[in-house]
C-alpha cells in the first residue's frame, strides 16, 4: 500500500476517533463506505479518475449526511457523497464552464457557494493537491501560491489540530486563526472565526488545548 494511503487512513482514523469521543453528533453523520464499482463508475461518469488518496477516503466513508454537525472539515465544509461529487462536478464544468479535472469533494453545509476540491489533472504539478473553489472567486490551490496541500498531509494536520485544540497550521507555517474548530451545544463539530461574534454564536465552545 502506498505511504500516502496508509497515512490518510491513519489520519482519518484519528479524526474519527476524536469525533466519536467529543463530537458524537458529527460522528453519527458519517456514511458507510463505497465499493470499488462505485468509484470506477464515478470516474467514468466524470471522465476523470479519482486520485488514489481521494478514492481511499471514499472507501472509508461515502461522505457525510446532512444535519447538525455536518461541517466537520476546515472552514465548516461537509464531505459530499460520491454521487453528490459527480453532480457537483457536472455543475462546475458544464453550467459554470470551469476547468475540468478539479473534483469538488466538499462544500459549505446547506449551500453551494464554496468548498474544497482535489486536483485530478494527471501530469499537473498540483495533482492530488487540495484547492478551494467558490462561486464568485473561482478555483485556487490551497494554500495560495502553492501546488495545493496533499490530502494525506491536510488530514494529518486536521487530526493534530483537533487533538491539540488549535487552529490548522498551514505548510508555510501560517496559522489559520480565522478558522478554528469549535463544539456546538449539541456536541457537533464546526469551524468558525471566533473573533467575529456574528460567526461565533452563543453555545459554541472554542477548542483551546487538548481535551
């Protein structure tokens, strides 16, 4: 098994263990895994093969169901089911005429305005890297001015942020202090800007150190 797949599986195992211990409302929304046939069919429907790390993630869970605590990924994004990813990809490439090969696997829970993608353009320097998409601003690698954050590395950092009770630390050393993990009063995970009281409603607890 390639090293990045092993690391992704281990990192997501840490995230899931943390969710079950501290954010059971979010853990309850994790969907069952998909099979190999569904992964192949999704790639055929889009005309783009899923990068190995993203496919491995879907073999663990087919995204997250909607509901309280669905925004478990940084910036409060929810992981789409594989079927939703295919639909979202068609919207981006056909309706919005965006570049092909950028797979929008996550978006803001409850709307379609912004989310995360993984670059599936084979041969591109950013292949397999994380990026951010939005309706208004288009598609850009994340962190900016990079080839994107490899998915396994991103999930390792997400696991560490949850375990240590802090914001994400980007590969360039910058802390994303505007995007902090919080627990809701109903024990769901979300990520918000704790400096803005409009985005940090009453009842949320900012993670500030290990739990």
